[in-house]
């Protein structure tokens, strides 16, 4: 307890612990690198969500041991993510295990309905993403890809370089 008054103590404890935990995360990001929150893979996305949960838990800790446990969990997740990202560079097998495959949902103005069914993306959602990407003509859409992060990329224009389809599953 920092103060005798419970309300003031709760406010002070929450403020101090959350600021300290936030600086701990910033320190870990500085050590491991910005890729930590890149959300380039599903592993990265889970890491980001877990950090938010651990930060919330750390800021609400009632005892020092709970707070230190949350900080240790944060450091462990950063270390695990760092190791997995390094190992993915060396092992194609691990990369395949950890990483989802981007999927082609539309090609040269044609919606690939089998791909939509397999990925459980509704055609209405696809059309909404086309509007977000300022696609004015469906025929001008060269490709739509469901990325490994769950984002949808819309490529439109006159031509798309085939290198942009590297690793993309064509259903």
C-alpha cells in the first residue's frame, strides 16, 4: 500500500504500475526491435494482444509478485517472438508451421468464389474492401489477397508484377 486512503491508494497504484509496465514494454521493444508489434504474422498479432492483456494485468496487480510475474511474462513473450522470427528465417518447415498462407480472392476482375468459401470471406466484405481501396471498376482490380494477418490487400491498376504473388495460394 502506498497510501492509507483506499481510493487514493488504488489510483496511485494503478497509475504507477501501468506507467512502469508501459516503460518496461518500451524497453523490451527497444531491445528486440520494432518488428515486435508489426503484425506481419499471426504469431505477431497474438503477441500484440497478449501484451495488452499483460499490461492491463500488471497495472491491476495487488502484490509485487503478481506485478513481477506479468513483467516476466512480457519479457518471455518478446524472447519467444524473437527466437521464432529468427528460426523462421532458417527453417522453411517452422515458417510453414507458424505462418498462414496468403490466399488469392480475386484475379483480373474475377471473384474466386471457391477461395471465398474456403477462407470464409463473404462477397459483401470483399466488395467493401474494394470500395475502401477506391477501386472504381471491378475489371480494373488485378488481384485481392487475404493476407496472413487477416488484412485484405487490393491491387488495382493496369499491371501487377508477378513477384507480388510469391507465396500466395491460388485456389
